[in-house]
């Protein structure tokens, strides 16, 4: 959701002597100047109004369909659809937290907090985590998205895996997507743990109230209208689809891209571009991934509304071509292959260094 606010640089006239800076030091100043002059940072309330209205209609359709179906296992189709709708609502919460939707910061925060509660997540927890990610993507020790959490994203963590996690880590690339079906439960758990923690939590009681209300409105009708077994199946499918969809959307963005050492020094433009991966596909990828298919542009301009990212991509790509900065873009399926291969490669650190590969191959056979 929320990222550290990127201060818009002043006009070139206000930067006396910037022509003497190395090209990459000026890179962000130059590309942001073009983006601002093109008007790509302007809000698009019409777009988000349409998206919000469509999601409300889909929620209503799901509720109506569930009531009409009654005690039918076709309810699981409604559950899967609900997992997709909740993920799309999470995308909107992410955009509100980045100040993409409304004019003022406090209004965006209130909207993001409410939308996060709709999907059962703590806004304050996600906001803190995501802000640190945007400040230092793929930087060891600073990006929480590459900290070990069942899956290891760097070899040092993989080599220290013990017990069951070590068994998973050895083939973690193949386990990654199946494990994402549990991510929905994990997100609810992490949110609850954050809100119950002893440290200061901004808006703790507001969030607790909203999330408790959300689960009451969702779970009470579910278990009143459906048999217990069917209700649990409904909840399981909804959570599995939600977790898989969320994880499969965020995974291609940085996994398998360069990892930055903790003490490395890198200019803002290079840091954001070199660690991010775009997904090709145009409008359908934008709808599927909530605009996160333009990850490079999103990291450079977090407050840019979703409809403007495609045009910003053309500007940024040309800028990267001029400066000879690698700009990574691939299709969705290829990105998943890269993620699996990368995680399996990292997982090698958890295997026995004295194991003979040929012996292991025959043992598996």
C-alpha cells in the first residue's frame, strides 16, 4: 500500500550546477520532469469511480448468487469469485495508500484503511512493511519482502534453514505457488498479530473495530445459511484463491531480480529500475495485476494513477535506453518460470554440500 513519499524535484533552474552531476545522478530529475510536464501525475477520479462501482456490483452479484444457490456445492464457484474480488479491492487499497485516488493524503489514508479492512487486513501493518520495501527494494536487511518466511529469498537464509523448513527450502521453487494458497490465512494472521502487539500501532482500535465488523458480516451469514462442512469449504476456497492471486501478482515484480548488498550505494533511479520487472500484455495485464505489471514505473512514481502507467512506460524505457540502464520486461508465464528457477537456485544452499548429485538423482528415481 503506502510507500515513502517521493518528493517531486524542483525545476532544473532551481538546481544550479546539476549539469556537472554524473548522468545517473540526474536521471530521476530528468525523467520526472518529463512525466510532470506530460501531466501523468494528475488524478483520475473517473477511473477509480468506475472500478469501485464495478466491484460493488460484483460483491452484490456474489451475495445474490450465493442466496439463490442455497445448499449447493456450486457455492465454491462463488467463493472463488469472491477471492478474486477481494484481491481487486486490495489493489484499490494499495493505490489509495500511494495517494493515487483522492486529492488529499488523509482522505487516501482513510480510504485505504477501509478497503484493507474489507479484505481483513491491517492497513498500518501493510503500510509500514510496504514503505520499507519501496525505500529499498531487494536490499538485504532492509526490504521486508525478501526476509525469510517459509521461503528463503537469499542463500544465507536458505543455508540456515532447519527441520521442515529445510526440507521445503531444498525444492522451494516448486513449492512456492502451492504455498501461496495459504497466503490469505497468513495475511490475516500477520495483521492480527500486529494489532495485538504491545508496541504503538497507529489507529489500532479503529482497525480492530473495522476488521471485527468485517469478519462478523462475512462469517455469520456464511455459517447460518450453509451447512458447516460447506461453509468451511467455501471459506477455504475463498482464502486459497485470494492468497494465490495476491501472491502470483506480487511475485513477478522483484523475485529473481538483482539483490542489493546491505552497504551498497546506488542512485535512486538505478536502484528502482534494476530491481523491478515489468510484465507485458497491455490492458489485460493491467486489469489482472491492478497496474503492478508496470512495476518499474510504479516504483519510480508511486503516486501515479493506474491509467497513466502505460504512457509513463514509454518515457522511462527511452530514458533507460539513452543511459544504458537495463530495463526488464517479460511475459507473465516467463516471469513465473524465472521466479521458480531463482528460488530453486537459492534453495540449493539448504542441501547437503557433501551429497553427490548423481547419487541423489538415482535415489529419487
